[in-house]
C-alpha cells in the first residue's frame, strides 16, 4: 500500500528517544523527509543515522521545546531546509514519578510548559501553512494514563489528559481544511522510559526489576511489551493519505492493556 508520503516533511519532536526514533524510521521508510527534534544532540544524530539508509533528507535539531522563544527559529529552519511541515508529531518526555498531591505550583508550571504549552505553541506555528496547502497531520503522543491513571504518575496523568481535550477540540476546527488531529496512546512499549519506570517501581516497592516486568507483562493480553517499531507503524498510517477520515480520535497501541471500552 502506498501511503503517499513521498516528499512530505515531517517534524518529529522527541525524535531521539525510543518512540520518536521508531516514528521517524517509519515515516522515512515511506519517503517523508524528517526533521528530528530532541534535547539530546547525540540522540538526534543516532536517529539520523538510523534513517540514513532510506535515502530521505533529514535535519537534526537540538531543541529544548520548553523554551518557547526558540520555536519560530527552529520551525523556520525546517521550512528553509526541508520545506513546510506537513506532518507534526508531538512527542514529549515525561515528568518524574510523583503522587498527584503535594507538588509545588512551580513544578506543575514547569512541566505544563514543557509538555503542554510547547505542543500547543508549535502546532499553532505550523497550522497556517497546513491550512493554506489544504493538508496536514497533527499526531500527539500521550500515555495510557489519560484513560486509566497510572499510580505515582500524577503530573503525567493530569497534564497529558489536557492534550486530549485540546486535540479533540482542534480536530473539529481544522477538519474542513484537510487537516487531521489525533491522539495516540502507548501502552507498555519497550523503551528506555518504560525501563526507567519499571526500575523506579522496583526500587520503591523493594522488588526486582524482573519481578515488576513479569507482573506488568502478565496484565497485557498479548503477553509482551510492544516493540517501538509497532508504534511507529501506527503513527505512519495515521500520517498517511489513507487515514484522512480518522480525526479527533484517541488510538491505543497497547496490546489490549487498557481494560476499559
């Protein structure tokens, strides 16, 4: 199946991490040119190396998206070197494990800026161009915690859920402009972030990481953690021409982990 992505420009935020790298690889495999944004320059270079064999053009951006003043310059560089952004993948790092109560206001404000306000501001920067061209894809990666809150991830559960309301509202506003806006939810995907959370839980509960992973795997109907490539493939489909009638949706890529309908 041809996804009609050849020559499109995709901006993948958090593109140096496990999910972002898999998304970049999937989109590049379909011919999209990739701008990789990440706070870690080494991780950006590694993602560019992974997608180099596809032959697409890529641009590496060392980018702290919490710095709102840098957004216009970075997007302008993408436009100048790769072309206007057709596909925006909003993928941010998560906050440290914390309970919901007892967090200082400045902690909430700092993570709101890096996880929510940055996403909204970057999206607003690329939307006028998408509207003018009559085509665009806005795909925002959140967490299964927006459906079933995850214990000890209070900040993540709250802030990521705000992006769901934003994306759903935006989808109705831009649908007639040929733009879709969707939320994707990773379940237990085998990335460094999930390993970190498993290790934190093991330490907190005085257990081994292997025991925590076995318990977690036991709760997943398919009986395993997901592969990052499976997540990237789902995002690639949502970015494609074939997914033009999917918008305002929350799509779970979780192996059946979330028990609710």
